[in-house]
C-alpha cells in the first residue's frame, strides 16, 4: 500500500511529523516492512528527526542509487541494501544531494511504489507542494492520501480545495479504484474545538476524521532526533503519550482496514 501525506499549507500542519508517526506505527505494530521517504531533499527535517542528517555514506544517497538503476547495475530486489536502516522493519530513503534530475527521480519513485516487493507499505512525505509534477505523479499512484490540518478555518478551506484538486488530477479509472483520502487533525486540542465540529467544517463523518493529540513532550523528543525512542515509548502505552497511542491505533485501523493488527514487534506483547 502506498500512503502519501500532503499538507494544504506547506510548513503549517506538521506534514513530516505525521508521515513519521504513521511509518513508525506501521513498522512497530503491523509485522510489515515499511519504507519512508520524501520528495524535497532541500528540507532535512525528516532525516533530522531520525538522527540521520549527518550520514555521509554514498550508499545512502539517492543520487548513487538512481545512477546504479539507470545503468542496470542494481535491481529493485537489491534496493533495500542501500536504504538507511532506522530499525528492523523501517527503511528510510533520502539524500544529502539535490542534483538528481526530476525525470530520474520520478522513475525511481514510480518503480518504488509500483514494482517494489520488499516493502508492504511505502509512506511518502510529499513536501514539494501539490503543483510539483513529481507530487502529482506520486499522488496518482497512491492508495491512501492523508491531508493534515490544524485548528484553523483558513487551513480547513485549503484542505477541502486540495482534496478536490487531488481527485481532479487523477484519472477516472484511478478514482474508480477508490483512492482513499483522509483528513488528519494534527495538534488536536478539544479545548479549541471538538473533532466533531472540525469534521463538520471539513464535510466528513466524524468516524472518517483522524486525529493526533497535541503533546508538547512528544514533540520535544522528536525534535531531539530521538523519534524512534519516542514511538517505542508511546506505543507501549506510557501514560504521558497515551493519547498519541490511541490516535495512531485508530489511524492504522482506518487506513489498513482488514489488514489491521496491533501488536508491538519486540517481544510480541499485545498493545
């Protein structure tokens, strides 16, 4: 399954954080191999949150991978050997170089999302905007699109327009295959407005609105480059992150539907 996360207002709704949360939740609880990547290599926030921003190994550079694929010196079954291993079950593809040709990059992502059998789910942080040709191409082959929003009427309006643009940009045949688009209320604070009120403003059923509660302590840990540690703690149900755990569980259930399970990988303890 290909899961794309795209913000209606770049830099204001926590797009990268949402992609990180979903990728970690899937990798830690679903007994599946997950790939996490993004489109804008000028933005180091994804790698920074994982403590991987200073990696200098050429094998982790997409520039190197794309060249090998282009020269037929690497097949896609070998591709995971060149990923950044965040932890067993979660691979990261990023680059500290921005010299990759757009067409070559598009070819890489199309192959990753359509031919890759090493990963059960691919999570893409679409941090290059809706109008990028690369963004449109990735959205067109996504199974699920998550649109993060925050408590802001302006952002709600932009999110609804973004949803319409996504549906209008993909083929009728693709729409018939029921691409799923969900809004996710990030930094949810019931003191500002309830999720039912937000769902009404977005024009969706409350059961179809995903949420991630506001949790300053969790954000602090992620900003320190210890995101994986924060997720391991939150998914074990520690009190300070209980809301985050419940939110992620529901998000995985809605996205995966019949495929959904919820067991922490290490030790197999039920969550």
